[in-house]
């Protein structure tokens, strides 16, 4: 194998065998792990930023467990689950390592990253040779590491999902010496108190006791997804985590500058929050959470009132459109919709009670613009509220008639109905009743994949970017407005819920996170 250019001078001076021996000894020293990190150019496209070096030095200069938060997309997983894990394994200082993700499949993806380095990194292969051991599968590998005495040792890395059995795991006579927990929490599970508590119990009662008491350690990294998340508890050193060493980084530092200026300028990072035209725009709420590691508190307002200032009057727009086009009254609405919107979407949030304290039955209709009729320049991808129905009605046939009448008015291209329990029967009634009238709405069932709070955080990107326009002349305007700004503390959120479901079609066009770690 050809000598890497970065090592050519030392090979010319000492010869290849002596150069390799010297370099391996040099990179094995804890103080030189920043230099070792520079061998992973495929994962880190720039010289390792200062905070990467600080994290690596923290790992090598401390003992015991470590927990830390860094922005999403800033290569914290590369630093920990690739560079540090490879360094421990190649130098045989961890004979048995666990790489744990929120799911088994996610952990396998993390393992694939370090496997790729062992298999494809030509610099590593020249320096350490072929390190692939007798086991090399998608979730378990054995690496042939070399200890400080030059002895070749088998070192195992195993991928697991959070909650899987870890108690009693051994490789040969070794208990777990390094446990890396990489993004244990996901956006959905972290919203649920019971699931947060279950994960915490698993870590404290099952995972940590599986670690070798003498030489083992856990490193838990991630991004703050909730004020009461496991990572937040660790970084705050709550109770059983008081002895952990911790770190916390934000994409924009306290001095107002970029955490990783070689890759992301300060202006670029702020654009993810403020500029809806930026391809990585995620809005203020997600930006605070995923870039600054400052998630909202449990009951904190998600959509701010100042984000709801761009309203419009449908009646005024239709009058102006008719004056421009000279169309007959019955043609104006359809022509206006065809002119400015790429799709019309609707969603039904069913309820069957007539009690005054019960949830409302609601149906939202929105348009996604191809040329926004409200904003200067006519941008695409904005969400315009077109209609909203709300009632308390126990007669399902009256609900069916309302859906069909609304469909006839707006001609939705996409129409969803939440189909849980009795609600699935409503879907069949709509189809059957519509067929008898020759009306065939494109209605489909759906089940929300996330909690309302998690969905609201995602939708906040459109609101904070001024990309949502409420209909000021709608009879339910004030009630709908109040539901949005009072969520999640308001008495009702049914209209907001059906709106979010209808507007999902707009969100599919935009990223919700930066590039992966």
C-alpha cells in the first residue's frame, strides 16, 4: 500500500516499519488524540474545530461518565462514535464497547460509520493494517487492536437500541469497558413523560450497572429535545448524575460567533432561524432547540403572536381578482385558487359529543401557494388558511354532509381524516354517502405519528418565517387565532390540530433538521 503523503517525510527519514511503529505510539498518547482526529477527513471536512478538540481532550483527561449536548449537524457523533471509539479500539484500551442509539437500527447506522473507516480509510489501513477480526456483521464487529506493548488483541464493538438487554453482557472475560449512548432520545418519545422516565430507569438500573466498575465508563451525547429530557438531567447533574463530567455547546456562542466558523458562518447559522428562503431554514423554535440546545419548557407558548401578523381577507382578494379578470361570480373562486395555489389540502379532526366541555369536531382547509397572493414577490410554499369548520354534533351523518359540502366548495386534492376507534367508521360513511351523490373526495385515513406538541414545534418554522396567513374575514378567525397562541395551555386545540394535519403537505417540502451528525 502506498505511503500516505502526510507521512512521507517521516518514512523517508526512518523507513516504513519504524515510521509506522513510531506513529502508532504517538497517536496512542491521550494528548495526541486531536492529531488522531485529523485522520478522519471523510467525516470532518475541515480541520477539527476547537470544540471537537475540547470534547476529545475531555474524554481522555477525565475518568468516569461523561454527558454532553452539542448542536445537531455539528459532528458530535463523528467526534465520539467514530474518532474516540476508533482510538480506544485500535489501541485496545477498550476490549468491549457498546454503541447504543435510540433504536437498534439507528445504532447499526452509527456502527456502520466507524466500520467504513476501518474498511475504507487508506491512512488508517496503512498505519494499522487490516484490523477486521473474525466477526464483522452489521451489529457486531471484532477489531484487531494493538495494546501499548505491541500485542494484538481482539476488541469487540456491539450495536444496541435503548431499552435492550445489557445486564450481564460480556466479551470473553471482559465486561463493558466503554458504553457510548448516541442520541438516545427522539423527538416523539421525549414528549411523553412516561417514556422519558422509562428511559431514565433503563439507563440507571440496567445499562450503567453493566459497565466494568474498575475501568468502564459511559459517554452519553445528544441534542436537547426537552427541558425534562434525560440529557438535560445529566447536563444539569441531577441526583444520580451529580458525579458526571458534562459539557454543553450552542451553535452561536455567547460572544455571538459561530461554534464552527470553518464550516458554518455566523450569518449562515442565523439564516437557519430567520430566512425561510435558506434551504436549511428550520424556524425559531426548532433552531433554539437543535442549534442552541435551549428547548421550550413543557407548557411554554410555541407560536408567538408576532408571527401571526400576515393575515388577509378572502372576500377582498376575490373582489380584486374579479375586477382584474372580469369573470362571472361563480367562476372567480376556482380561478383564484388555480392561479395562486399548487394544492388544496383538508383535514378532519372528528368528535361526537354535544357537551359544551367536549372537544370540537373540526375541519381545516388550507392552500399551499405556487404564487402567494398575499406577499410581495408571490413566493411559493406559503400556507394560506382558506376555511375552518367547527361544531359539536353527535349525528355522524351531519358530519358527513359537512365534509362533502366543504369538499364541493374547495375541491381538495388531499383530504385526511383521523381514523382512530369510531372515527374509522366516519371515513366509510363519507365514501358511501359521497358515492350515492356522485361525489368522490380523495379522503384517506391517517394516524398522527407525533404528539401535538412535537408537531407544533415543527410547524412553528412556517409561522416564525411569516409563511402562514390566517383568514381575517373568517367567522372563526379570533377563536382559531387564540387556539394557536394559547397552545399548549389553552382549553381547546381542535382547530389547530386539524390545521396542522392539513398543512403537513407544506412541511414535507422543507427540512426539519440540519445535516446528520
